[in-house]
């Protein structure tokens, strides 16, 4: 029988397989590194694009915030102008009020009643004066009730006083101003020419 020694051949075959394994392992590691690099590059591109989009959105949001602030500022100016307009309209509507007040007082004042002071606080009027009798004060209150510009007369006090050696009643009277009712179809006066 012939004896063949297969050990060197086996050893050589094992070396070749080991080298093949190392080469395949190296190629697999290299392939995994290339795939990881590609995946990283793709994800980095996605992230970069998303960051650019976010930066764009932030810039647009900043622009919108400035526009919103400008709109708020304009609204505040509009509200301030509307408030001024309302004050001016109120003043325009009330500018003849003093004239009406004194005109009505002159027309509604009965004989024997004299005013010492007239004070106005908003729509509230306080009259302090002298009357020859309490009946004349009552007559004044009825006349005030009948006025289209005066309303709600309320007597605060009446007391006896002496003026120029004459016995009189000193009175204090509160009332309020009111706007006369404008009939339907008739426009309120606008203030006339200047």
C-alpha cells in the first residue's frame, strides 16, 4: 500500500481558506463601511435639507411676526384715532349744550327766583339760589320737568334765609341734562359753517 501524506496539502488548503475568509471578511467590512458611508451621506443630505427648510421657515416666521407687530401697531393707532373721533363727535354734539342750558334756565325761571350759582359736573347740574317762597321753587321744578333739555329735578334742601332784610328761601336743586328726542326723518344739526 502506498502511503500518501495529505497533511501539507490540507495545511495549504486551510491557509487558502483562511486567506479567502480574511479577504471576504475584509471585503464585507469594506462593503459595510461603504454602505454606512452612503447611508450617512443620504441622511446628512436629508438633515441638511430639513435644516435649510427650518431656516427658511424661521425667516418667514420672523417676517410674519414683524408684520403682525405692524398690524397690531396700526390697530392701536386706528383705535386711538377712533377714540379721538368719538371724543370730537361728543364735543361737537355737546358744544351747544351750555347755550341750551342757559336758554332753558332763562325761559323756565319763574318770577321771584334768583340763582346764586350754577355748577355742572358731567351731565349733572346743581343750582343754588333764592326764591320768594317754596311754591316758586316747586314751580321751577315743574318747569324743569317740562323742558326738552333738562330732566330729573331733585330738591336737595330749602332753608330760610335773609337777603337785604327780606325773608327768602335759599334752595339747592340738582338736575341732569338730556338730549332732546329727534323726530324720525329729521336729521340732527351738524354744526353749520365755520
